[in-house]
């Protein structure tokens, strides 16, 4: 994640909210004679509201990518006056907090040096993140992982057929046993005569088993503790990697 760019974008959203909020206060905050018609000001308030909503959604997505799920949940439009101001008053406060957090991260990076790459949720496979995003945004991390796993299962069943499920879908990458899961998936750009070919397909099969046995099954068990945002993102990353392996493969007859 480009934190400098994220900070810049959030600052732009904050500026837009303040611009619109000033118009809102002039119209409805009693800075103008209350109850009197003011078509010109009404038009300004109405014309800008859709852009404010769109940019606020962008701010929420940026904050999710930062890993601040609970903070992102506050970046929503509320009923007028609920928080003592315009409908984006709470969202504005959350964005200010996010900007402050990014500033602290940048300062810390300057002090301790590089901290390595960070995984952004928006970079996950679209099938997985598309299924999990809404639940993640609402703070339901366990359900987000479960839904992502269901989406992966559906992706694989679209190739193997509905009669195969869970870890049994590992048979799609099986080699040497024509009785298991036909058709098969064969990774492109790997020489079939090389040792890498065998290792890659056995590894892909193991990844599918791990995705369902080590992620889906455990997170669906009531005795398994709720994952933290880091753990949930790592789980989604496992599911995402398997989905990307499917994208890198061609459908073939069992062999």
C-alpha cells in the first residue's frame, strides 16, 4: 500500500466533506434564515452530495486496506443530525483519525526503517475479496473468511462439478490417478517433462486441501477463536492464492 498516496487521497476526501459541510451548515445550520427558501443554495447542496458519497466510499476502502476495519465501519452516512451535525460528521472524524494513523506510520518507518511489504485486501483475487468485502467492512471477519471459502469452493466446483466438494476438489490437480476428479487443471507455462511440473501440481492439490481443512473448516468450528484482522487477512490470502492458481491453469482431460 502506498501510504503517502493514501494519506493524500484521504485528505482530499476530508476537504470535499468540509466544502459540502459548509454549504450544508449555511442551508440547514441556521446560518441562513431558517425555513426561508434558497433555491441556489439548495442546488449547491444537492449537486455535491453524490460526489461526497462516492469519495467517502473511497475513503472507507482505503481505511480497510490499512487494516483499520473498526475505524472503516464508522465511515458511513448517517441520518441528519444524529451526531450533532451533517450526515458525514462521524465519517469526517474517522477519516481524520485515519490520516493521523498514516502520519504516525510514516514517522515510525522513518525511525525504524523498512518494515517489509504489506498485503492489501484490495489486491486479493476478485472472486474471494468480492465475496468477503461487505462482511469485512462490517467487521464480521470470521464470516468474511467463511464466505470467501464458499466462493472458492464454487469456483472449483464450476470446473469439477457439484458432486465434488471441500478438500476432495484437490483432485483437480491430481496426477497419475485417472479415477479422481475429471476434468483436471494443468498449470500453464510449466514444462510437463520437468520435475517442477509434478511438484507444482502436487503442491496445488495440497494448497486446496489446506484451504478447506486448514482455513474453512477450522474457522467454521465454534470452538475456534474469532480471528484478528491480521489472521483473517492471512486466511483470505491462502484462499486467494488457490484462486490465482486456477487462473493460471487450463482445463484438461484426466491423465
